[in-house]
């Protein structure tokens, strides 16, 4: 984020650092699976908002869901208190539960198969473990009328259009 934007930190009276609070909604979309896909992230902190989106021609929905979270967190330039909404149980469970086992087993699943999308999981793991953020992962049901999720979905579909050269 820009220096005066979402990732601003403030000092409290006791001299401790208070992390700026940021809400991030993320979503991925794919037209065919695999097929052309897009990701979107909507970041909000106070009155400041930022929309991010992108896409790829040959991808999967899970890759786009992961990419949306990665790009949303990567946009933060300083440690923040993050409330992250996503509609992907794959990403939420992967980062909050499964990843410890995968790492302990050398990035293999419980059935000793290579973890799918391992390079994206490793990127996300680095952002989470080294970014200094306090992240609360909140699952929201997709396409259920949640305004933040609907906005992230719109951005993800815009990413598909970008990948297809429509915008």
C-alpha cells in the first residue's frame, strides 16, 4: 500500500506499536477447471480502499483462490491486524491446519503425494510467517449475498476478462 494508506502504523501512549486494522476479501474464479481464471482482492482500512485483480489463461480455481490471498497480503507494506474473508475452505483449512503436516512431511500429503500448488502454498506460508501480520481467517459462504465477497468475486471475474484480453 502507499505510505499514507492502508498499512499505516500508529504509536500509542505507552510507546508500543499498534497495528493498523485491514479487512481483506478475496476470491478466485475459473471458467472451466482448468481454464481461464482470475483472482480478486478488496482491501479496506477506514476510508481507504484498494481493489486488486489479475488472471491466467490456463489455471485452476484453487490456484486462483490461493493467488487472491497471496496478492492481498503482499499488498500490505507493513505489519497489520488483518481480518481476511475468503470463501475457499481449501485455502482456509490449508493455511490454518494442513500446512503444519505438509511442512513436517517435506511438502507431502498424508498419503505421501506431493502437495498440489506447493509453490503457492510456500509463498503464502512465507507471507503469513514472516509478514508480521496478525491474521484472523474467516470463511464466508460464496455467492450468498455478502457484499465484500460479492465485490471480490466481481474482481476475480474482471481478472478472467483481463486474462482473456477483454480489458
